[in-house]
């Protein structure tokens, strides 16, 4: 493992000497493993979660705040 910039360059050169496609290969692995999930993939799930958050919100209604201020 490289501890300095020079060591990192040396390690990269060695990796490329062993396998010219080294960085392309490990980059491809990462690309294949990536899966966008959560709310980006499922808008209906986001809607349900937002509704749950709204129900348990601790904020008071604007009309209650106005009554206390007056």
C-alpha cells in the first residue's frame, strides 16, 4: 500500500505492467455492482414515506401558532 504520492505512482506503474487492463477491470466491477435504489427507483415508496413523516411531524399547525402569538 502506498504511503506517499511517489509510492502510489510506483504501485500504479507495477499494476499496469502486470495487467494493462487492471484499472479498467476493477472499474467495470464497480459499475456492475452499482444499483440505484431507494426513492430514486421508486417514487411511490417516497410518497408513502413522506406521508408517514407528515403524520408524525412534531410541528404545530400554523393556525395554532397564530392564536398563541395574538
